[in-house]
């Protein structure tokens, strides 16, 4: 890849190499030897309070750090980027499949890398070094030829007389590039040039995790026995005392001798002087390491293998939270930088823009997808062929595949059609509320060990779920309101308040009537039997398809 970059960077019209200043490291010309932090990069890392030096290479030995980088970089890399051209008169858009930038971001960024490998490497640089740099190689006519990742530890942004440049080192030579030649995404940044070094701020958390791993390894190396003091009487001759000590070490500090009984002679005594793993809460400390890594990478600990204390009603809701919490900042920075650096001002003015395709990440289970498509099909929002495309089916051979109509009626006009559409919306709303019941069941059952615990949870925590319920029912009710010609907001408020009231009354009644020993099982069974069809019929009445 360095050879590939070298061939591109010295092309006609590109920047010429700079002379390497004398105060730079020979191994990494980006690192100034006058900088106190340089020695952190050139040595084993940053010393932490736990006594363990923390470097990027050593941080990868922490399972949660490796998993976070591997997972986030892989998830971003597998999301496809689409290039669209928007018709400003009609607001319609179409994919610009023939545009050269589409090939670069979607298929082959350069001659050695496919799109997945390219974007994964970019994200590893961003997550691990807090900065990701890509060299934009252009042809003589100005069009983009290749996108080539640059090493983040050998590249930096600098200002010379107020002008922004990027200095990068390749094969011992430093090159100065203009901003137009560099695609750059960054983490938390204060100076407008380079992101802060996360490893420096995380050194205590990561150092503690490494120290814990080292301590655990030593514990097992010593046969799972804690250290202490061997007391030998002063009356025992030195030679005998030495033999006692050697024999004790051989029997006590070896993995092979674990679980064997140690016999002390000549009145020797052993005094334990170290805490056991249970006393030091080693297991809880391991969980803390996972939670700390999750915080630094802005993801939930459950994504890194830590048992979740909160659950989601469906996989699609879990993915939505993952997108909003973890992936969105990265995706937004990639798209913003790509639109700015890969498209010209003329192309942007003509309506071209890049956008991530999030459909695969937010895909619901197949049953929910079919139910949603049925509603959209009945409401004449999608045609049969458009519905088939969503589930990766080929187009229908007959002409009816592109026609809009309600398949549940013989006529697409009149009150019968409106009633069918309302019935489809009503069923979808009931199914959505049933999923919310499952969510409440999961949370309430974990707080049902005692009646007072359940009552406290209902009073303190249940109201906090109202926002989630409202967000779940809003798309369904808005779809119904658009077809029926009514205001969606009162219906959303009605569905949400009715649901929350039903959950509150049901759970409080169980807490006040069911014995503690049977409470959890009764909560599970009662909520499993709850049907939300009555709430759906209250919001979208069966006799009034227009919702009034």
C-alpha cells in the first residue's frame, strides 16, 4: 500500500516531498523529539496509575477494546453508500450508478482494496488513532482516480501562515498535501487540526484492565493460591530453613502442584498476606473493564458481551438504538466529508449527494416486514413490485406488478376500501402494542422478587417507558391518519395513555394481590395473555374507517 501511495503522490501536479527536519524521529518523522508526548509513542506506552504502561498495541489485549473496534469498524464497513441525483423540480431521486464516485465508495476505492476492506481500515484508524486520513489521488483532468488510506500515526494536520496543510510520511519522505487532497475524519478535537489522543485519557481505565488480566494470570500461574509470609523459627538452622523455604515454594507456587496439601515442618507457619480474587471483586472488576471500554467507544456494554440490564422489544429496536448511539456519529462524519471532498461544487449544485443505505441494519423480522408491507400496499403507497423488491423477490411478469390498488377489496374506491385500510392499520397497531407489552414484561419481571419492589418500579420506572411506546405507535397511526384525513397527534396521545394506564393498573393489581413467591411467574403469565386489540379499536374504531 505504501508503494501504491508513493506512485500516486508523485504524479504530475501533486505536491513535492519536503526535507525532513532534524528534530524528527527517524522511525516516525511525524513525531517531534521536542514534544514530551513523543516518548509515549516511541516507548512502551503511557504509564498508568496501576503500574502498567498503556499503548495502543497493549490496549488490544483487552478483549472489550478489540471487540469494540472489530464490531464497529465491521458494521460501518458493511453498510453500503448510495450516490443519488435529486430532481429539484419533482423532488424525485435516482441512483447515479454510472458516476465514477459511486464505484470508488461502493466497489473499488483503489487497485488493491475492495470497498469493505477500505472502509473497515478507515474505521479502525478512526477508532484506534482518533483520526482517519485518506489520500485523494486525482487524474490530470481533476477527476478522482483512487482513494488511498494514509497511516494515521504518520500523518497530521498543520497550519502554515494560517493555511491548512497535511504532512504525511511515506518510506522515509515527508509530503505536504493541500486540504483538497486529503479526506479526514476525526474524534473529539479542540484545536481544529487533530483529534485528542483517547489512549492518553483512557490510560487509567485500560491500565486497570491490563493489570487485572496480569493479576489473574499470576494467580493461576501460582496454582490459584494467594501469597503470604512463611514464618520459620529462629532456632532452625539456616540450611534447614532454606530447604523448608525451597520445598514450600515448590509445593505452593506451582500450577502442577495445585490442589495438593502442603505440609510444614520444624514448626513453620504460613500467614496469608494477600487478598483472594473474591475479596478483590475480580469478577466485578472485569465487568467494569467492559463497561469502561463501552463508554470510550460510545456503545452499550451488552454489545461487548456484558449482560444487559435493559432489553428491547425486538431486534429492530435494538439495532435502532445501536445506530443512534454508536454508529450515527461515524456515518454522519463519513458522509459529510465524502460530499465535501469527493463531489465538486457543480455536482452538488446539480443535486448529487451521498447517503448511507440503512435498510439492512434496521430490517425487522420477516413477519413484521410483511405486516408493514401489507399496510403500505393496502394504502396504495407501494405497488406489488415495490413490495417484492423490499424482500428481494423478482418483479412480477404481468402488468399488474406496477399498479397501485388494495388487494383486499374488489374495488379501490368507496367506503369498503377505506374500511379495509383502517382494519389493516388497526391490526398493525395492535401488534405494535403487543410488542410493547413484551418489553414491559421483560423489565417488570426483573423487579418482581417482592411486591414492594414491583410497586416501586411501577411508580418510578414505568412512566419512563412512555416515550418508547409513543415512538413505536406513531408511524402506524400517522399512516392511518394520512389515509383517513385526520389529525394523528390526538390518536397517538390516546393510544399511548391508554396503554400506559392498562400496564399500570394491571401491575399494581398483581403487586397487591399475588404472594411474593408467585409474583414473578404471575406477572409473566398475565402480561403474556394481555391483548391490545381493544386499545387499537378504541384508537381506530371498527365502525368508522375514517378514524372520526
